[in-house]
C-alpha cells in the first residue's frame, strides 16, 4: 500500500512544481516593461454654471454646496446631494457676515410619487435659511452648518 501513496505524493509534488514554473501568457520580464497610458487628451467641456459670487479666501466665509468651490450668496442650495430631490432656490440673502448668513428661499421637494424619477416637485415659499459655524478649509473660510426653518440639514 505504501507504493501507491508514494507515487501519488510524488505526482502531486511534480504537478505543483510544473504549475509554479509556468508564467501567465504575455508576461514580460520586469526589465522589458513598457509605459502605457502615459498621456490623455480629454475633450473640451463647457464650464459649470455658477449661481453666486466667487469667494476671496481672505474675506468673508463662502459656502460649498455639496462639491465645488466656495461661493458667496449662492442662489441655490442642495439639501440632498445624492439626488437633488430637495433643494432651495431663489435665495434672497438678508445678511452675510463673518459668523453667519441668513435669508429666505423657495424650497422644492420631490414627492417621489409613484417614484422619484416620475414625482413632482412641491414648492414652499418663504423658507428661512441660515448658514453658520465657519471653519478654515483648504479652499478658504467656509460655513459648515445649514439650518432650514429651524431644522439642521445634515448631508
């Protein structure tokens, strides 16, 4: 009985050595590798539309709406960055200081009935909006807290 076990063990060992000696197809030695994707030419795009006034980093705090650069007195704010089904539009800023900004807006909220893609936006006018808690960021001083009609909006 030891002979078949011995033969089987040697066969498995030999097969392992053969498999480990193989290299994947088209593999090149390290000293023969070539550079690929060394440049990329992107098609020109149109610049994004800015709804507010660009911020001078040394002056008043700006606000970053989900992504992008800080803006002073933006005309719109997203309240749901992932799908934009809740947002403030037509914002009128009454005050914009070093510590806070306040104003009124129209809130558009998608009822998502029967689905968010087919839903209709309901408008609520005269919504109060406040920005506060400025912090220094790599892009300058920015507000980090937004409150709409007394409710914190956390994104």
